[in-house]
């Protein structure tokens, strides 16, 4: 008999709630789980807390259709039921999309992530003299994109090209891109745009960039990227 | 890909301010209505930053109550923090409510809850950013009616010029009548002034400052305050809820996204207090003590936990130890908590065997601390302030707690109480030292687990408040206060166990300002206006508080701050707040003031009635109480 059941929940975050920070989303989900009366598993001690973890924090202001949360329940429930119970108590903008039961001792989402998909666009395209879409295509087609990244050990230089796993640029300069993500060589969306604007001699500020996360991926094989909850067939 | 959503502020602004969550609304249990389907739009403001305002239970109650009326939509607004404040001014963006994100100035009412005096400049900030004239006399028919409520309205005079009306007393009873009257006045096309006069005449508890004239004597004190139109009451009586178990209480309180000061379910278990501590305003304002019955409390607790998903619940009252059903209620909550992983956060309870037992069930005794509020350092002064806590109570409580595993103790005192002497101040160090000694005597070295007793003593400076026996008392200068803090510190340093005692004290400037406002009169409106124009705002935040600007504002207005706080008032002085009838009579307070001077304590309502005057509400603990009467004052015939 299993003592507990680990689930992976996929949810979206859209609308005004995009301004709710990562830790507050965690608190929000804890309260939603309680309102949904899910049989959550709790830690021991005087202030017990739910056993759950978010796969990859989303920057404040970004929207997403691909957020993931691993959480531990004390009873087995049908994944669909978890989704529907949560959606009954969710609020504007956060919606449970999918759920799956994980194998016993399965690794946590945050450890298996290899990439994140984004749709991004600059808010003030008027800073460009030419078509921003063309400039972006040229930039991403380079042989190498060297950026400075500050790590715990100090500043290092990284080439972004091997960390980009596919992209398309739409007419109005809207970029869809899959960036390397996870504990090693994580590429923040802002880092890419900082480099892009820098290459044009322009300064970057976070509020210039609209970010929408499409999904998070793991790699069952080198060079292959599948969503953390594979699309149901 | 740019979402066009309901927000008043564009992304560029929201991403450039600290904590944008403060301005987006949309919290769980917030209420959205069809604005075309309501008659009244009410903007409710707590004039401080979101995290403070959202923690306030009074707003939660009235927000829920107003929105339970189909024809009213109540929304919230808080003071924008200084970063957004500047942006709104620069870009001329009108202040908006959180729910609809629409400009406050389009509302029918703008209500402020005035919880502390130091928020007055923030009231002006909110009016200003909303584009509403600061002075009530400059407002036009299309401007919202600006209404005030909350504890500071028991002396509303310092902000009288900025408000169209005040609601004096507990909000649950008369707002429905007020709204009905507003709707009918609007239908008959009455002007702003006519509406206000009708409200003052017909709705109990309503005070319209412009309908009263104040005349002053040569010495600056009030000669008299009288209505300047007929049929407006000379005295405004506080509104009182008769039956707490049968009055609206929110079943689904708002759940903020940000971690606010009170991130938990707040369960009100009673109003009022049996203890007549002579410094305490709340103790007099909310008399008589009324309990909410046990079943109502249990039901309310479960409903709120279910609808919010909060993981913590706390009890709300002035003195929870006096709640007659406390052991049963706590048992119930701890039991539920055990099953549902809810933390029960205990209010400050009187330390005794019962409370220690309860605390040990819900807290980690090694980490939590015991709180005692002796308020004064000697028994003599504790008798004067009528604080019924003896040194023996404290030492005995501490001993039991140390045996139970606690080792942290917090002590709260006030400095500058009336009739305070050097010995009273020395007593603070003395009692802290004795507590440490009790620890060393009680807990043998081997049982200390490498820890030792930690005592924290804090002092605040005493501010005399209206409607207390100390309303006649003089306050002290800043220098005098700081001398007293210095004496306290030296008194502690001189103790044998001084290494185990930490001492902290409050900012004296802020206490002085609070003291001026607390017992101020109408003339202070000019000072507040001037100080706001000179950049004062968020005065409750030490780092934003500019004492010098305030002193300059006094000078510019030709008023002497000393008049308001340094004088002991003669017994027959007419006070600015005398026109309010809180139930407790001025004769009773005067008798208590004289008893204090004589060093005599008084009883409490449970032991024997003191005849304070509140019995006339006919409810609660008072002799002859009858809860079967409807809540609130009978509506006077029109
Ligand atoms: S009338 Fe008596 S019992 Fe009632 S509040 Fe006053 S002192 Fe207490």
C-alpha cells in the first residue's frame, strides 16, 4: 500500500494575476487545495505545511499556459477529479489544465526540466529604426551569441546559441522560442532580450518585454523535448 | 499578445512599482457586480498601504455586509505607496478602486476607516489623488459623500473639515437606513447639503460637522458647540450592536495574494471589555461587554476556514481570557485544527495554568514567548491605572511557564503615565530582574538545554485619549519622555540579571503628534492640510515621519502644540468630543480620574457594575440587559 501519492498538476496563469509573485502563487495554491478539500499530505511539527513544489518560478508580470506543481496527497484520486475540484475553487486567471499521478519516488519536476517555451514581444517597438522582426531574425541566426551571466562563482561568458532549441519570429516581431531551462545553464527570457537590444546599442529594461510561457519540457532523449505532462493522445 | 484586461494601470507602471499585487484586486472572495444594476457605489478606504489595510477585520465585516445588499456595490481602495503615488501625480492618473479599477471620484460614497491618528495625511492623499476637493465645503453635488468611521471618529474634530459626515459607532446597525435615505434623496433630486442635513436629522449615529458651530474662549478652550440648523441632534449617540450572535459576520472574507500582516481567519468572539484600565480607550468605547455565543463562533470559524483555505485562525477580542466559553471554544478549534492542519494562533491570554496548557498544544514552547503587559512598574501605579495584574501574578505565571519549557518573556510597559514617579520607572527593571531570578531558581542548569531566559521589555509613551479617565491628564514633552526611557534603561542596567534583559522604546516624536491629534479640535484641520501640502504622508511609518514639518505647520497656522498635549485640563473643561455620547458618562470618567488621583483601583463589570452609563444600551453584561431588542437604535420618526 502506498502511503502517499504524488501528482503533477499543470495550470495556467493569465490576466491580472500575472502580477502575483512566485511565492504568493505557492500560497495561493495551498489555499486553493484546502478549499478544494484535497487530501493533502502535510509536514510534521507545530506549523505543518503542504508538501508541494513549483517546477520553475515565473517572472512577475509574465503570463503562462504551462505552469507545473508537484504535490503530495494522502489518498489516490483520479487526476481529472483533482482538476475539476480545483477549478471549482480557483479564481480569475488561474486554471488547472491537466494532472497526472507520478510513479513512486519519481523525480521532482524542478529536477527534470530541460527547457521552457515562451512567446515574447517588446512592448515599445517604436524604439527600432527598422522592422523589429527582421532584426530579431538576424540576431538569432548568428553563429554565436555571447552573453555575460552572473553566477554564484562570479561572472562567466556563455554562448546562447546551443541553449536555444528552436524559434520562429512572427510578422510583428512576436517570438516563439524554446530556451534551455533547469538547474544548469538556465536562460532567463530577459537575458536573451538584453543581448538582442545590446547588439543594437539599445538599453533593456524588464518592463519592456511581454512574456508568456507556453510550456515546460523534459528530455527523455538528447535533443528531444516533451511537455512535463505529455499531451494526452 | 498584449492582454487588454481590466486593470487601470498599464504594464509599464505595474512592473516599475514595488509589489504591483497591491493594485490589481481580484483576490479570492472579492466581489464584482454589474455596475448598472446597483444604486450605490461605495468606495471603502483604509488610508494606509494595502498589507496593513487588508489585515483589518472591520473592513472585512462592512465589505461583506454592504455587498450582501443587492443594490450596493462596495469596493476597496488603499493608499498607494509612495512610488505609485508619485507616478499617479506625474501622469495625472486618478486613483481607482481595486474591484472595478474605476476612478474613486465617480462613486456615491468614499468611506474611510480611521484606525489611528497618524493616518490623517493619508486621508488627504487619497482625496487628492482621487481628484476630490480636500475640504468638504469645496465639494460639489457630483463628488462622492466622504464618510468616516472607526475609533478615531470618537474625536473626529481634527479632521472635521475634510469629511461630509461621520458614522459614530458600530457599522452594522444603520448603514442600511443611511443607504435607503440616500437613494430616496437622490430620487427626489435633493442637493448635497440637503442630503447631508436629512442624514443628520434622521439617521442615529450620523454626525455632519458642517451643521455645528464651535465657539472658543479667550484661553483657546471651547465655549460651546451647537447645531447651526434646526432638528439636528445636540449629542450624537454611538451606535451599538445588541446581539453579536445575530448580526452579520462575513462567511467568506477576502483572501489577499500578498502575505499581509494578518494572513489568517479572524474570528471575533466578543466586543467590549469588563476591565476599566484607565488609560485604555477601547475599554470604554466598546462597552458593554457582549459575547458572541459559542455555537455562532464555531459555525463562523468553520465557514471562514472552508471559504478562504486559510491555514490559521485567530481569535479577536480586547481580552480573550474574559470570554466565558474560551476553554470549550479552544478545545473545539484545536481539535478541528488537529484534523485539518489548521494552526490556532492564540491572542494574548492571561498567563495561568489553563492558558499555558492550551499554548503548549499549539506552539513550540522553545520558540514562542510569553507576554505580560503590566503597563506600569509598581503596584502603586498599576492601581492608579487600574490594571489588575500583580507582581505575584506575573512571577507565578512565569514560574509555571518556565516549568513548562518556555524561556522567552515579553513585557510591555508605558512611560509617562499620570502620577508616575522615579520609583515606578525603577520598578520596570526590578520586575524584569525578578522574572530572570525566578527562571534561575526554577530551572536547574541541566534542564536548560544550553538556553537561558530571554526577557524583552518594551515601553511605549503614554498618550491620553478621549473618553478615558485620563482624558484630563497632561502629556509630556519629547525630552521628558526620552529622559524616562533613559531612566528605564539605567534601571535595567543596574540589575543583577541585566544581561538577560533587552530593552526597546518607541519613537517619542510620533507619540507627541498622536497626543495632539487625539485630543485636538477643529482648528487642527488647517494644520493637517498645511503639513500635507508640505509633503507629510504616511506619518505612521517612522521613516516617512517629519516632526519638523509638522511643527512648522503649527506655526504657520498660529497654533501652539503645547496647548493640545502639555496641559492638564481642568475638570470643567468642554472637550471637542463632548457632543458624542458613547454611553459611558463624563461624570463616571471624572469619578475614575479622581479615584486614580487618590491611588484607588476600581472593580470590573463582572464583579460589580460601576454604573458607567453603558447599561442604557440594555445589552451585554450590564444589569437589566435584554438582548431581545433589535440591533441598533430605533429609527427616529421622520
Ligand atoms: S453599566 Fe456596569 S456592567 Fe455595564 S459596562 Fe458599565 S460598569 Fe460595566
